């Protein structure tokens, strides 16, 4: 019997229970959102792309969201991937995500220290702000444009080429 493993599993189960409890409460308070949440275990990259494209084909009253619940992301590749597909990205305010995600412009930075903080910030942006559907669409498009401008294969290749040429003393 390993007490440390037991405690970790007990914490994971407690956290999972609290998460489900939160979603049940949230859906009771917002019945218009029922059947609009989706949670799935880890998937391969190909499966993720298929799922993303399938979700984006659906039309909802609310924007298609990607919420990264990590306490801190140094870079947040999954956030970038979601933005590239047109999701409205909500990422942790702690860490490196704020180097490319500008809250209210191309996504939203949220407090992720607890599920209550995540819920509060998400509700504040989605329901308590003056933002309309068109505003969310613009933010989603700006998120996608961020990927094209800063993280596309072409942009990164040009940056690397300029860097390597500069090492040789040449200019790009």
C-alpha cells in the first residue's frame, strides 16, 4: 500500500467530483447551455483535428470555446492549436500565454487558480460584458490571424532563416 499514490488518486477523484459538481450547478443556472458542453479524454493529434473541425461546423448562439484550465502554461501549444482552428481561446493569466494572447483582442486571459476563479472570469467575459456575437467573432478571427502572423510554418521558417543568416553575417 502506497500512501502517496493513494492521496494523489484521492485528490484526483475529489477534483474530478468537484469539476462535475461545478458543471452540473452551472448548467442548472444556465439551462440554455445544456447539451453544449463536451469533455473527452486525451486523443491523438489526428483525432483532435477531426474533432475541432467537426465542432467548428456546428452553429451555436455562443462562441466555440477552448478553455485551458492549467494553472500556468509556459507556451500553451494546445491554446495556439485551438486558436488556429478559430476557437475563442481562454488561457491562464500565469505563464507565457500572455506573450501572444491579449485579453479581449484575440482571446481572454483568465485566472485558473481554482474552478471558481475560472467560472467567474469565463462568466464575466461571456455573460457580464457588453460583448456581442459579432465582437466574439472578431476576437476569434483575430486569434486565428495571430497564428498566421506569428506562428505559421512560413513565418517561423523566415525567422529561422534570418537568424541563421545573421550568424553568418549576411542579411535576409
